């Protein structure tokens, strides 16, 4: 079987791995180490669902390769300095995004709403939004967060590095680029990368150096300080910048692009297997990363570059002014479980633009609920009459075919829509079965667990309700059971409505009534 991914660097489908067709999924890449670097959040605000589409894609990619037997080493950064507001321009124009976050936090302080002690301290502000991102990422089941949480404190920078903790590495890399003729100090004291020294600049994005130079903006003084109008900064001396460090070129701060290059290579080595990000990262960020990294090492920086397309909401670009801007916490506050949001974000093929809507989120909740119901039924039936598991839980022919088709679709550039198509075609056939034989049930449970290595929505725990809410639901359930025993069905229905408003779903059966966490609010 071939695993092929679209490689942005070559603008075509490339073979990632080619192996025999007779191997089970977990043997395909057995013994292979895949080193993957993903551009993570800039911790100046809460991450929105468009950001998380890229993060969930990277997560699914890693999980698929793990399902195939690979050892995946995944690194995702959290940018806390140097990311400018005009990040579509290589020259780093505009204001540092962390500086804007500090100004917003100061305004919140005046209004009595600041969540940090000193809103003027950029490190406190960055720490706050980093922790908020970590909380959202955990709820979305990002595997890199699970590794981060399990690691010792001194190992966490090798999993989710933050630029403010790697300044020495940036300075060392810039010194190497200057020594090798790829960088220079401009007449304004800023250290720039000379794009004319790297003929391949523009290969990833399809830009040409001539076109970039002609279209380069910036202030006249800044342009005059450069050798080429499209040269980008590596270090900017600025004794008044909100975050600054000493360097051979004066007290200042690093450019956004140098950060990922240095951290990725220091942690993962000279050449990565895969580098991921959103399509907005292609230029200038990833283009500049390649130039810097290969300027230092003369070796390829990444074998594969994979990028997600934009996410739209109700057919429009997300905008706070339009009221269609969502963060993870916005949706969970509405009653959507994070697993539903995760599922919704992974259903569309990553290289296709995604149209997000609350209606589609409800459909995702129904899909996740159906899979969880089937898993629950099969796990119960697999216990057998004597309460013991069927051993060994071998896959039967329908489940073998499902797993083969599921993996085959993902091996074709992570075609998740095709993979889910096979999953639900299979579940439609097996789902209505009232009495599943124990051996078949064990086969169903086993294949769902293998598939859930990638999806992680079937067996993962649901988002917990608050303790006081749970206590209230349990009290109402007891009252409802009493009403049903007394045949007071009007009161029973009224209590059901109250319970559902608290985020629970009531299930009645001859054995009694139970409740479970609802995956989404009532439409």
C-alpha cells in the first residue's frame, strides 16, 4: 500500500511510504520514526475554530501514522513574541500581537475584568493565554497536549516550545546566517535575511523574487536600509519594545520566522519529515523558514509540507462584527461537547475549504452519538453470557474490510470524508442488529477502538458537567422515577424537560431510567 500526501513544496501528490498490501495497519510503518513540526497558536488571544482546524488536522495526521505503526515525534510551538500584525508581509510590519494583547488586558483591568495580576506584564499575559490554549487543546483531545501533560517539567519545551525561552538559539542561528552570507546588518541596525542569497526563495508559495521585490511595501527608510525590498528581519534592535533581550546587534527581539526554524531543528534535527500549518502560513512564514534553515544547514528543511485550507462560517469569513466568530469556549458554553467540535473539524478533507455552521455541528453530534451507542452495545454484548470477554477479539470479515478501507482512504492524502463514508456504511448495516453475537460484538469493539486511535471521539470521556449540576440532575431523576411509579406522567415529562435543560439526556428502559451527558443543545 502507498501512503501519499499532497506536498505543497512540490505542488503535487508525493509518496510518503510504499509497503506491501498484505500488512495489517499497525505493521505498515513499524520501526519508522516520523518527526513532525506544527505551527501552533500565537498566545495573544483565545484560539478560534479556524486555528483549531489546523491543529486537529495535525493531530489526525499524527494519529494515522501511529495507527500505521510509526513512532511519531510531534512538536507544536506556542508563539509568545515577534509575531506582527501584518503577518502576510515578510518584513514584519505592524505591531507585535502580544503588545496588542497587553493593551486589551490593560483595558480589561480598568473595567475590573483582567484575569492577571499585572496586565502590563507581557509574560503574564502570554502565560494566561497559553494556559487557556492548553485547556482548549486538552478538551479537543490533541495528542501533543497529552504528551505535554505526561512529560516532566524540564521536557515540556521539547514538545510545545515557547520562543521567549529559546532566545540564545535564535541568536546563534542568526550569527551562522551572517557568517555564511545569508544575512546582514542593515543601515538601520536591523539584521535582515538576504533573499537574493537563496535562489529557491519562493518555491513553496510560487512567488518569484522579482515579483516579491516589486511588491514589497514598508516605510521608505526601512526599504532603504535593505539590500532588497523583500528582505525580512531576523533581529530588530528596539530598546522600547515590550519584550526585549540583549544581543550582538543591540537589545531587541527576534523575528517570527527565525523562531520556528531554530526551535524545530534544535528539537527534531536538521530535516523534518513533515511540517504542517494553515494555508496562511505558506507565505511568508514557511517560505522564510525554508530559506533560514537551509541557509544554515545546506540540507532540506522538511520532506513534506502540508497545509489546511481556510474555514468559513455560514459561507463567510469569520468576523466578530458579523457575529460568526467562534472559539472553543463559545461553543461549549452553548452546550456542545468538545468531542463534537473535534469531529466536525476533522470531517472535511484538509485541503478543501470547510464551511462551519451550528446546523452541521448538530449533525456531528448525531454522528458521534450513533458511534458511541454502537460501541456501548457491542462492548456489552462482547462480555458473553458468562460475563467474560471473548478471547482473542479477532476481526471478522466485515470488520477486516472496514479497517482496510478506512486506512486506505486515509493513505490517500488523509481522505477523511471517504474513510468516514466506509465507517457509516458499515455501521448502518450492523447498527440495527438487536442481538449481536458475542464474537461479532468483540470484533466490532476491536475495530472501533482501532479507528478511534485516529478519531478519538468514540471512547473518549465526555466533557464533565459541573458537580452541582450533576447533583441537581440526580435529584431530579429520583423525583422523576417516583412520578413514573405513581403514573404521574405529566410531572414525569416536566422533569425530563428540566433535566434536558441542564445538559443531560434521559433514557427509559424496562430496567429503569438513566441519564447521560448531552452532546449538544436542543435545536
